[in-house]
């Protein structure tokens, strides 16, 4: 059993929220009241390698040594994106995972499916800045509808467009999102050779590019979360006791289930951490879209409920509070 109860925003180590504030302070020339990384250049780049946990990155040889920082909770990509774009905590921007509550309609929506069809606007501080976002073609409909986004179609196309963007003089900020480590880890698990080789290739290629451009840009390379090995999938639709007891379906994600109303006590048999009351607001950093209960598996389980959850069989997953999910690297080139 691998448990790691998150140190909340008031006392925890440096995390991705701090990274977002640091970027904002440089681009907006605000007074820096954060634990500064010592950024030297006025031009910045951020490379987000999806799924690159500290457990994967620590053995990869690079020209500089990374520092260990924390993700945010829930450790879900869309939640991290919202924090990086707004410099707000999850409980302030309210995007708490892929499955969200639509209060107006009284429904639970799949944000991933919604983003395939339309942009969802967030109050981002990148507007009116010379910023460029390089994203996989399938992810160009995102939270970045008001920003300058260019798509890439293969890994090598993405690297080329990243180098080209850094070579230009009109970009004050360049963002490059790379999803391949996450994809491999979901399919094979974080400790599989396919995942480890993918991570090594991506990290060392970015290390090479970043080392070349570090005089012109301060380049931050980090991840949104890591992965933990998954050994068991719990399907709540097959739990008759839960289905009888449930008042309102869960939302959030596989390893960070959220509930409104009454806590289904039948879930306690699965070995979970239950966060409730003031601790919910504390762990999220605010109360926007705050659930009444957050349930986090203690073991290497995922808990599914919705029909589209059954389309994939994950060997690695994230969203919870283990060290493998929460601990990530931060490289700074300058």
C-alpha cells in the first residue's frame, strides 16, 4: 500500500500553482511575492511533459539536475492546464477533473468529450501577451480559445515547431505540450520499458533544445502529474449496495471521486481516504464547485462508474495522492 496524503496549499512544498504564479509575475511584470526560481530572462518557455513523474524522470541523464516539486490536487491534466492558464488554485478556477457538474442543467458532463467539440473559456492572464501555445492537433480545441495556438501532427513536427518558435524574436512566452509519456504509461504502466524509453527520448531531446536556447529564454520543463501502477478496477455499477445507496452519481476522476450530498458508506469497504468538511476546501485551495466529499483510493485501484470509463483498461493512472502521482520534476534552463 502506497499512501501519500498531500501537504495542503498552506504548508506544502513548491508546486505547479507556484510555477503558474512565477510565470505570471514575469510576463505581467508584477511584484514577485512568490518563492522565486531566480528566472533571469524576460522571455520564457514552458514545456509540459504529460505523465512524467519523478519516479520516471529521476534516472534520466540530462545536462542539468531537476528539482522535485509537487503537482496540484486533483492531479489531472485539465485541472493543471486551468491552473497554469489562470494562476489560480483548483478551488478558485473550479475545474476539478474531466467529469464536472453542470449546475444549470443539473447534470454531470464529460469535459474531455465537450472539449472535442468546443472551446471552454477560462479567465487567462495570457491574453494581450505575445504568447504561443504548441499543442497536438487533437487538443487544439481546449481551454485556450482566446489564445494563439498552433497544432502539430507528430512528435517530430512538434519538436520542429518548438525550435522554430524559440528562434523567433516576437514570442515572449512559448508553451509546448507533449502527451506521449502519459499515453504510454496509461497503456503499459509507468515502469514498463515502453514508458521509460519514451520518457528518456522526450526528456533528452527537450534537454538538447533547451540547452541551445537557454541564453535567449528561461525554459521551464515539468509535468502535470506522475502515474501509479494499477492492479485493480472497481466498477461501481456492479456494486448493488452502492447503487441502492447512491443519491447522486460521482464526478471528478478515477482516483479522485467527488460526491455531493450523502456519502455512500458502501464505498468504505474498498479502502479509501475520505476527505470532508474544511479539509476539502483546504486540499483544493478554494470552494468553487467544491464537493461535499472527496474519495481517494489508498491502494493501486481505479474506481469507475460511467459507461465511457469502460472503453480503456489502464495499467497506469493518476489523480490521487500517492508520491508517484504527486511528485514531479522541474528543470530550469537559463
